[in-house]
C-alpha cells in the first residue's frame, strides 16, 4: 500500500471533493499530503474549492476512521489504487471522471484492456439468459475479459459463464468490497475475485444504496471497450451504463427482442438510436478494432488453457494438454497419448460436453 494512502482515503471521505477538485488540488500542491498541511486560505484559492471545502479539508479530524479503513483493507487483502498509480486501469483513467481511488479484490491484468461489459435485466427470461451465456462464453473463450456489476440476472449469468469457459471477469460493486450484494452471490463474488477482480470506488462499509449504482455503472463502461445490453425495460439501469459508454466514446451494443415484451423496450430503443444490433458475437468483435484479430492470436490462449487444465481429472488433463486450437485427427491424438480409441472417445466426449473442445467432421477435435 502507498505510504500516502491515509491522505488519499481521508480526501475521499470529504463530501464534495471528487475527481475534478482532487485534480485541481494536485495541480496546486505537490502531493496529497501537502493538501492536508496547507493553510485554509491557500486551499480556498484553488479553483473550485471554495471556503466550505477548504474548511472541510483543513479541519479534517477523522484520522482514527482512516486508520480503521486501512486496517480493514489489509485484513481483507484488498489493493488500493489511486488514479495516479501505474496499476490503475488505463481505460478507466482515460474517461473524463475516473474515481480518485479504486478498491480491488483480486488482480487487474494488462490483458484486461480487452474487455466487454455485458449488462441487462435482473429478471431475464429464458431468451435473455441464453443470449447472455452465449455471448459471454464465446467472448471469454476468445480471451476477452467480461465486465459487469455482479447483480442478479444478466450480470451474474454473464460473469458465471465467463468463469465456466476459463475466462476472466471483473465485477464492479455499488457498495464497499466488504459487502456482498446481492447476498446470494457470495460464491460468485469469491470466484470472480480469484479469476479476475471485484472493484469499487466506495469505502469499506458502504451500503448498496440506490444512489451508488449510477456511479458504479460509469466504472463498468469505463473499464470496457464496449457495453452490450441484453434485455432491459425502459427504465433499466443498464441504459445508464449505455449512456455512460456513449459519453466515454465507447461502443454500445444491444440485443433485439420481441416488440411486445417489456424486456425488449430498452434494447430496441437503443437500437433505434444507433446502438449496434447484436445477433452473434461477431457483431461485437467486428465493430472494435482491438478485438478483430482475436480469432487468430495466441496472446491469451496459454493462460486460458492452464485454467481449464486445473479443473480436469488426470485423464482429461492428459488428453486436453495435447489438443490445439487447430483441428487434430483422433489418430494423431491416440498416437501422442497412447490411450485406446474407446477410452479416448469417452474422454473427448466429456470435454466436449463441458464445452472445452469441439468435434469437427471426420473425427477431428480442437480446443474451443
């Protein structure tokens, strides 16, 4: 943790001092520590600060609360990044209002720059669930990180499917990282933090109140190259994520639905206003330059393959480890593994049912 973390945390606790004023203060003072040591008169002269904020900074006394926050952060194994740190996500930093502080449970990697957000209704129907699983699973299998809000419905479905395919996912909370919301997502929260990251701009202990979620949604879009909306009513919070994406110059995608269904109104409305219509994962990939070559790149293949191997039985590992992303005939697999044809076919079938491999005509097999 940074040596000056306590000052960053203290500044984040002062109501009214957000990213804009934080930047103004850091332009005037050399460090965040100097901000708290500055005379009230000097603080008030900084553009936008004013007398009220200057007094709040100069008279800040909740240092015990700050120390308790630091102790909880360390106990829970949470990382704290300021927007000035090298580890702060670059895509989020480039937005016009990144959070000054980002709490992270897990790890955000360089490869997460290739990420797509998938959001939608908390009460999807079978069609919505199927579409979310398909899009998320295929993107994750290509090495794209799936970003969402760990909420009920489409968010959880998309993130769970990404994990199932051995991919990475980032969950953005509208509360402190010591809160699991919704509570039934406790296992998913743990899995996401172990195979990606759970992040929040809110201090520990912050409750999941309604006003936090629009702020959360700007981080979901800020971390992503584009936002895919799968089923949304006219007043869905997913439309807020789409709106932020447009403001941040990100791509917006929407899955069309039946015109007489409430869950289709939000997505169909987005399409009428210029969102890219999504029928297959190619509709997403072909719109974003950074994703177009993923079908042929091996940048993420090895990392994904290692994650899948860790979940397999001994015999499955033996077979999967010799498979490639290009088709191989079963005779070649038998030659390499030495496993009899009948046993090998049984193992290949189990891998296929788990959606790790695909069988092609002529008894050819390849990793999906």
